């Protein structure tokens, strides 16, 4: 066990050290603020404080992990042997940057809770993030730092063996915000879609809608029976997230009373793990709407639902995560940007979220999503899966995962010969 001495054992210190050492590097870690216990320890040990106690492995501590609430921190990113780093401390230490405080800053989404510019939709602008401004949005920087830390410590302690990378994982999420584009929708919705297409003179859309309603063509979103064909040669078993809420002023959905929707969900549950897409209403009034959505979905599937996803966030993610806990969600797949590829929390390793408002770790594991189908347009479309493959090849840790989210409409079999869909099929092999 690695023993860490620090002058003050805070929830932030224990949170980030346990995540880096135990979750990422698989090294047991303990803590002490007793100099006597630290000196008596016979195994690997390090001090994390302001000044070294002696000639031990020492990391100079930034103030962030010993604070409460939000402070004024403006990270200055510098080069550390070819790696971006910030919170520079001292050269008289094994690590010239406090990567523990820096990792906490990124994982807790500290910058999203301080004053910042928002997009036109009123959400955090990814292009205003520290990662985008400093050029490491496509790099799981926390994972890179953890690997570098392990290399330094394995050279210092003979008990810590060199890191052996096992194959990281790819994961695919399928979002089903609308199970059907035209069929099995209400008459009012069908008329609304028709007249909107007519008003914009979109004859292709009008003809497609009529062909689907007359059963001359399959609904372009009804790709459920084709999923096995898409993944039959892939080692990846996708996770499926359904929106199961009635229409509201915020969004038009397929009715939860739709027998066809219920059948699709039940059939998907026979082969795949199911999660819940949160409606806008459930985000805004979780105590009523989220409770009903989860209850209805579990009643239909006859199984506990532990996975959640937010297709479009209308509130701070930290607030939404806190709301999910009372409803016993244990895994969330919302840590990503809707319209931009990249690592929102600068990590590809799942982690438990730290609530800065209440200063404790929430019992919900966050799975970072590197790309969503709606964000593909931010890249050169035909190169997007080549870029994702390069990101995957550069994942530094066994705990790292490359998670992408597509939609049921993306898997329409009529699209399987298009360049983007061909590239996807190659990506998941």
C-alpha cells in the first residue's frame, strides 16, 4: 500500500488520490497526517503538503484540495515534457505540477460552476473550456498524467512495477429519443410534419412521409430489427437509452401508451442493457417527472434501471447528477458535448462525481462520452471515425474507454452503404 502524508486530510484529497491510484492505476492508497505513522511505514510513501519532511517522495501541494467551495483559480497551462500541465508548484519536487489538484479541477468541472460564457442554448460553451483554448480537448489529459505519475513512481519505488497496458475498450451507446419518425405518431404530429415540409417545399420529405404512412417504406427511425445485423461481427454490445416520456411544450415524443413503442423497448431489453434518456421535464422537475418516467419504464421492462443519459442538458450537470442520486441511478453517460467531439472532463476513465456544492463524492459513476452523432458535423464528416480510431489508439490506460453515442436513425439499414455508416461498421469491428 502507498501511504500518503498530508497536513490535512480533506474529502477532496481522499477523492482524487483514491481515483488516480486505485481506480486508474490499481494501487492501494492510505492517508495519514501523523509524521510518526508516516516515518514508521515500511512500504512506498509520499508526502503531499507544502514542504518535504525529509528526503521522501514529495509533491508540493496547490491550495485547491484544501479549500471549500469555489475560489478564483485561473490555470496557466505550460509544457511538461511534451504534456500540457497546470498548477505549477516548485522544481524541488518529484512533480513540478500539482496534477492531483489539476485533475480535481477538470473532473469536478470546476470551470463550469464559475462565471463563464454560454452558448445560444444557454449551456456551457465547449469552445470556451480550458481544454479547447489550450488545445487538449481531444486528449484524456488526466489519464496521461496518471500514466506519467506511475512511470515516475515505478522508477522511484521498486515495489511499484512498470505499468502494463491491457487493451482499452470501445463502447457504443444508442440513443432512442424518437422510436418512429412518421409511423405510430399522433394525427396532429403527422399533420404538423406534413405542413412544415409543404411550407418549406421539401418534396422529398413529403414523399417519404407518405410512403412510410402508406407502408410502402419502413420508418427511417425504426431500425431496431437491424441492430443485430450491424453488430453481428463486432465484439461490442451497445447500451440502449430510450426516452420514455409523453410530449410536452419542450419536445414532441412518441406516446408511452404506444403499443409499438412498448414492443420495441421490450425486445431491445431481451438483448441489450437498457438506460433512460431524461426528458426536459424530468430535468426541470425531477421530483415529479423523473420519478414517473423511471417508474413507468421499470414497470414496462420489469427490471431496475440504473443507467441514465441527458440528450440535451438544460441545467448544470452537477445539479442533474445530484438529482439522480435519490432515484438510485448509479451510472450516467452524459459527460460529453452535444455538438463537439472531445473529452469534456479531460478523461476517458469512468469516475465518481464530486459535488462541489456539498463537498462530497456522489454515489454515481460518470462515463465520459467522447463523441455524439450530433457532434459529427463539427468535424470533416468522412474523417470522423478515423479521428475516433486515432483517439482510441492513444488511450493511455487500461481503465480508459472510448465511448461514442449514435442514434436509432443512424442505423437505418438503407444508410449502411453510405460512407459514414461504412466507417462506423469498420470502427466497431
